[in-house]
C-alpha cells in the first residue's frame, strides 16, 4: 500500500510541474523579469512551508544538526532557483512539453551517471543498456513532440 501511495505522489508531483511552469512564466512576464518572478515564487513557497512548519510544530532547534555537515548541503536551494528560473525563461520559447521533456531527459541522463558512481551518497547502480535505452526513448519522445 505504501508503494502505491508513493507512486501516486510521484505522479502528482510530475503533474504539478507543467502547471508550475506555466504559472511562474505568467508571474515572470507580469513583473517584467524572469528572475524577479522566480524570487517571488520562492517567497510564496517559503511562506507556505513556514506556515506548515508552524502548524506542524516542527522543532526549529534541529537546524543545529547541520553544523557538522558539509557546506554543500545548502546548495539545493540555489539549484532549485536555477531550475525554476530556467523554466520561466524556456517555457515561452520552447513550450511546456519540450521544456519539461528536455529537463526530464537531462535529469535522467545525469541521474544515470550519479547512480553509476554513487555520487553524493546515492546507492550505486551501474549504467547498462536498458537504462541507456530508457533515456534514448525519452529523448526520442521529446524530438517527436517538438518535430511537429
């Protein structure tokens, strides 16, 4: 049952990405700058998460646990900002389907490399022909979508 719930959650997360791309693109256009739009999007997201943390009574003192970690754990927010800004810039130029298709292809290709070498502590899963075929099919799908 848990696995099914996680699968549904993953699909829903995928469903919201094109919606987010379109909405954030409108936000960026309305303020006249895609990076300003990205900033505003993150402000709203941060406010929503902060409210959730307050309602959920999260122990804010746990942030002390990060002191022993490498500084690189803080880079995730910057990577997220880069991703959202890229969607705002690319969506009106390439369309939602091609933009997200290319980002998924990039995610999958780099994920294979990360899995193969176990970078950032992920379990090692060697690259094989089936995995390469999977990425090839994604890239082929993006090509077919943008070809017409």
